C-alpha cells in the first residue's frame, strides 16, 4: 500500500492522492491556465511589494 503521494506528501489511509493533487486532478486545462496566470500575477505583485519595502527600509536607514 502506498504511503506517499506522487508529489511526496504523506497520504491519508485509503487514499491514492493527497488533497492537493486530488484537487488539481479535478481541474480542467482551462482552469489550470487561469490558476497559473493568477499565481504569476500574485507573485509579480508580491515581488514589487518586496522591492518597495526594501527601498523604504534603505531610505529610512540613511
């Protein structure tokens, strides 16, 4: 019996996929594309905010 999912996470008893992989398996290809686009945008915004924070901290330390 499998104890780990294909992604490496521990499996619940009687399951063949973890919750994350099971959810991803239910998505249609269009949904995956939307998810990837949204994630890319969120990562971009996070990176911009990180840069702004670093600049503010740098300017305050002068």
